[in-house]
């Protein structure tokens, strides 16, 4: 049976990626900047409508969104962005206006990182695994987890970007950039934090710069805590900062040091890896979730 035609959105704080398709080999995507909610939502609707004219009716909609967001299907505000620090986007219904414009098709709404985790499990670097974590290190930091084959949800979604990790003020006097917590993980290790600490675009820092040693240490601290908490079989690290490939061996080394032989990790090279779907994990994950919604119905 041919996979259903579905719509997918990766809604990020700086850009939206919208796609229509059936699989990684058959999908068309557009990207546009995240503007005010009304404009952004109407761009998305226009794209889906034009694709419906070409390809036929979209059967379901999958959204992976920046957060915090309401990802509880039983909640009245399912599909909403909640108390985000992003200007104009706090308490905005993102999902339902789009779903309604598409004849009220079934919708699945989750965080961008949960969607990315799901995409990596379906078609990327976590195929065949039932327990793994996807983390993006970009403008912000976020993490999604698959536990026993399901996306992990609880009172809401995980907020791994805001873990509290040790900080040595003598080595790093930067106070942190998180508007909520100052020196949480995101406040210390996001691209924004790096930019503010070093007063430059982190991509321009040479590989031997001390910035990367510090960055690797902070990320290894986070992975250490998550390894002990969730016992994942793999970490997939994506996002703009992780384009700096020198970080991978550094983080493996620093994590190994922190674990200190307490847990046996057979192969650090396959324990910490880049995404198999490069920057498409989120939108393809949203596509996979939308298709699975149809199968479940
Ligand atoms: Zn924070």
C-alpha cells in the first residue's frame, strides 16, 4: 500500500519548514522565516493549499514545534505554543488554524526535537533502537527522547536544554544567556551563549580555540546526566553548533572521563553521532508521525 500524502511542519524560532509528501524520497518542502504568528500561519496554509491543488488532499498533519508547547492530545490547548520567550508567540494556537484550513484533518503536535528524534528512529541514525536521545544545539538547546519505542511525555515534554550543570566561575565568568535561568545548559552552551561569551559568530572561532573545550565539557556534563537518567543506547547531536565536527571526538572523550568506568559503553563512536537525516530530521519526523496517525485511526 502506498504511504498516505501528508503535511509536515518543523516550526522553529527562526524558520519554518513546511513539507508535503509520502516519504524521504518523495516530499517537497519550503522554508521561510518565522514572522508574526498570523503571517507565518497563513504562509503555511497557502503552501499546503497549493500542494493540495497539485497532488490531492492531504490526509493528516504533523507538526514539530519550538516550545514550550502543549503536546497533550487531551488538552484544550493541544497544538498551542505556551509561555515561550519568543516575542509575539506566547500563548498562540499554531496547529489548529492550519488543521482547520485543511478540512480538519487529524493532527499530531509535538516538539521539534521529539519529532526529530522520531525521524531519526524511522529513517536516520537511530533505526532499530528503542531508547535514544536527540539533542539540538543551535540558537537554543532542546532534547527529545524515545523510551521503550515511544516518545517520552509526562506532565509536558522534556526540557533537556534547561538542565542545570556544574559551572566553574574561575574558568567561565560568563553569567549565562537563558532569560529564565541564566546559566542553565542552554544559557551556557547554546549558539547564543557562545556568541555572547566570545562576542563573535561561533562558526568563526578556530578549532583550537578554548571555546570548544568549554563547549564540549558542558555538553558532556548534560550527556552524563542523561545517560544516568535514561540509559539511552545512542545520542544524536544536531543543530548549528554541532556542524563543528571537531566537537564529536571531544564530547566522546569528556563523557568517557565523567563516566569513569561506572557504566560500560562499548563504542563511543556509535554512542554519540550526528543526525542521519542532517537538517531534515524534524520535518521528516513530523511527516512520519502524521502517517502513523492515519495508520492508528
Ligand atoms: Zn534555561
